[in-house]
């Protein structure tokens, strides 16, 4: 069956870094546009970053440009999100998304001193 399993979340101080990973299985990963979304308590789900199936094209929300980097490894069926210079406003549950078709359970990121 289809699985998207996120990992790498945690508690980090402002200015710190985290690297999120999403392991995919059960579908043709290499053909899907992959994204990271996040949802903070009381807020709607927000697009964070996306990457084309080939990995050539990436896109980012304005709020994370220059701080976050999305990457993928089609051989390993994984997509990663390197998050630097984290801010308290980045606190949310981060979800991996495959073509707006499949959705992971998410990993909590908390940025706090």
C-alpha cells in the first residue's frame, strides 16, 4: 500500500537547523511532483516547498525562501527538506505530499527557546 513516512522533526532553538525526510513506497515515486506542506495549530495547511519529478525544478513559499532547501533521491524514493535559520513561526506539523494524491502523517517541528 501507499506509504509516506516523515521523520526528522523535533525541538530546536531559533536560528537552528533541522533536516526532514520522507520515505515513500507503494507508488511510482519518480513520476510524482513532491511537496512539503505544514499546518500550525489553528491555521490552514500551507505550502512550503515543492520539487518536480526530475528534481530539476523547485519552488518555495516566500516565507521560507533562502532558508529551506528541498531535494529528492528517486533511487531511494525519498524527499528531504533542509531547514536553516529556523524561526518560531516555522513551528508546525510538516507533511510530505505526493502530487496532492498521497499524504503522510507528518512530523512535528517546534522552534522555541
